[in-house]
């Protein structure tokens, strides 16, 4: 697999959309995440993708739980 990405650290801004306890669709504040691209062999790519998905999912879940606790009070 060949990539055109330069080996460096990239900044990613993302938002999480979720439903609160009242069923209203909410959008989180912008979450800033950095992703470092390095030269690597193809055998490591699957691990990198899985790790990135786990990190983004955990961050989204954490934000959702925080927001839910704030809305209950």
C-alpha cells in the first residue's frame, strides 16, 4: 500500500453528535486530536487503524457520558 501522506504530526478537529436523555440531538464542542504519520510497513497498518478507532471511540464515549451527567443535574 502506498500513501501520499507526509510523515509528520497532523491536527484533527472533530465533533461528536449524540442524543441527550430528552431525545434532543446535541453536538459536542470541537475535540482536537493529533495524529502522527510515520513511515511503516504494511503489516502494522491494521493495528494503527484499530488503535485510532478505539481512541476516537473512547473519546466520544467519554464526552457523551460527561455531557449526560451535566444535563441530569
